[in-house]
C-alpha cells in the first residue's frame, strides 16, 4: 500500500488556491508558512504538543502492559481533546491573521478562496 503524504492528502485543490503572499500566510521554498503567529500562542501550542506527546507515549505503555481497556479509552479521549485544543488555537490565529485580511480584500478571488478554505477547515474540525 503506498504511503500517504501530506501532498497526496491535499490533492489538486492546493494548486487551485491563489497565492497568500500578501496575507499573514506566505509561501517559501518549503511551501506555505505562517508568518503572523503570536509568539505566546506558538509557545502555548508547543507546550501542549509536548504534553500530548507524553500522553501518547503513556498510551503505548498502557497497551504494552495490557492495561484495562476502559482506562486506555479514557486516555485516548484525553489526547483527542488536547489535540482539539491545539486546533482551536491554530484556527483562532488563522482567523485573526490570515482570514480577516483575505476576507476584507477587494480581490474577489482572494476572499472567495479564503471563504472556501475556512469552510473546509470547519468541516474537517467538526468530523
């Protein structure tokens, strides 16, 4: 089975989007990169992701040790909620720095592309 990369998951829609060079998300040689990230939010997300990493390692140990299924499921739910928290923080930053500017843009294609991107993000987050 072929491995799924970020590029294959994104699909052709990625190529159809207009450049974000004039908003807080700009492209560089490695792809799109956020440049309007609040340093405090970035640090909070990094801290949260480190905690999540520790929780996942704990889950691995629980499975290895044949711990009670209900306890493992409870920990899985905890990790999922922590990841949702990171996603909420990222969405808040994206709305504040990127979406607001693009939606206010006089360029119809830029605001329409951002509107569609936001819909995709919201739908993905609601799954």
